[in-house]
C-alpha cells in the first residue's frame, strides 16, 4: 500500500469475521482496522517513542482527556547485538507490562472509563503488541509494527497499527462499531498522525 509521508489521511480498512466457536457464542463479530504512516525519523527513535507509555497521552486527542493512571512495567529484553537503542530500559513496556489509562468514551459526555492494556509481545525495532485486560470492549488486540523505509533519499520509518476488536453486545455492538467506534478510531489516528509530524518529523 503506497502512502505519502504523514500528510495523507490514515488508511482505513475494516473487515469482520463470523462465528468463532460455540464457546464464544454464535455470530461473534471480530472487526479489523489498520492505519499506516511514514515518519521521517530513524526506526530506533520511532520505536523507542512508542515503547515508552508515558508518550501515549501526548498523541491522543485532547477531547478524550486521556490520563495515565498507573504503570506496572516489566523491562524489555537487553538490546540484541547490532541494534542501536540508547534508552533506559526501565522506562519501556516489555512483555508483561500493564498500562492503566483513563479517558472519556464520548467527548461530549463527562463520563470516564479506565483501560488496562497488557503487553503480550515485544521485538526490538520490529513490533510490540498489547491486549485489553480490562476495558469497554469484549476483546481488543493492538499490534504496533515498524519497518525502516527511505523515501526521496530521506531515511524514515513506516508505523503500522493493526487492531482487532469485538465490541460485544451482538447486533447492538455491531451497530455501535459502525456509528461510533470505527469513526472514533479514525479520528484518533488522524490526530496522532499530525502530532507525530510535530514530535518526530
């Protein structure tokens, strides 16, 4: 998929899978959405930025009122030989880390929700992944992928976010995903792209 540097709107693709087994109930709907952006910075710097959870609130839309409530960090493995990463590992979220945030589900309402994310995968300068341990979704998985790519002789990094989620609540959840969840995710990533241009451009 060809994407110009961060000035294009996020690439949006939504797909659904049907029943996943009787244990999960009939007609369980898993939605998939993906965003991609090129950032004119080294993969080492971009990866370190995202692997540090204290940066999360900096790239979330202000109307969500996102706040970092608690961090239970497990340092990632020692940097393998040949990889460059000048960072304090103790500030990064390795496998087993839990990140608790508070945010407004709907910007026009004062009600807040908490989200606990658990880091399940971590590979230096390649990807990390998290799942919702506690939050508003029945299921939510987020894979953050990074790949080095030069454009117009400038080195940079492709940041790819692959999200799979189940809103729950059957047909009502499916309607909510169409009317609110997918549009909200798209707006969130449009804002994030603008912020990444300022922070890492």
